[in-house]
C-alpha cells in the first residue's frame, strides 16, 4: 500500500527522521569521525548506535519509495498513489540522491561487524569510520525540508489527528534551525582555531610601510 504524503503515519515518520538528522547526523557523526570512535565491535555501544541509525536510513529510503505525491493543477490538488509513479517521483524529484549514499556506510559496517571486528584500513585510515562522512549528506535533506512546506503539511496532519497546536511544531522547526546554525558556527570557529595552531603564520600579517 502506498502512503499518502498527508497521512499521520508519514507525518510522524518525517518528524522522527528530522530528529535523527538534527541530532545524530549533525552532531554525533562529525564527533565520531574526528575522535575515531569504534564502529566494528558489537561490544562497543558506539558501534550499536551507528548500526541502528544506519538501518533507519535504509528504512527511510524504503518508506519514501512507497509514499505518494501531490499534483497541483488549476488551483486543485490531487494525490498520486500509484506505486511505480511514486517511486520514480522520489528518485527523480525527491531526496533520493542524498538519502541513498547515506545508507552505504551501514552496509560497510555490517561487513566489518560480520568478520569479528576486523578493521578494514588503507594507509592507516579506518575506511568504515571515513565512510561515516557520507551520512552528512542527510543534512541537505533536513535543510530542504525546513525550507519547504513539507513539514507544514505534516504538522497539519498531526493537528487533525491529535488536536495539537501547530505553533508547537513551528517552534520545534525554529529551534532545530537555530541549533543547526549554532552548530555550524561552532564548527567553523573550531576549524579556524585548528588552522591557527597548525599554521603559526596564518592569517598572513602585512607590515605597514
């Protein structure tokens, strides 16, 4: 069965994945890569977190392949629920191009976990850890949702089903946007500090004539 893009189930799923992208993807992924946290041993909780989040990404792709889309023509809106057309619409016009690459790390991690935690490395760099960076592509999807009316439509569906006030959903979106902005600014300032420590002569200083 193809889900309607305005259904309560898809709306709830959208908010769940938005929370995942704005917490795990935006904050945990860069932290785990920078500090080289373990991801190839079941005994480490960090590996379990990455494994669960990775398969949620895979499930999100499968869900979106089975979600219809709306068409507006002459001030009227119709919902297309054909499975083939919905899948093609998601691939061509949706966020498939950023969602699918973000699922690749979990398959690499699954192989790594299946060989009893053997580290797959090249040149002293753990490939599975570097592959985590592909998950940062999901942030493009989160930004696109925040700037579009998709979450607004989702909040209307949630309001109809639960009676909750839409102002709370708008407040959550604003908090997420400001938190993400603060996180990006912190990363920029941290990167600037690293450059200053590694390059004493940066930025260049010019002498007055």
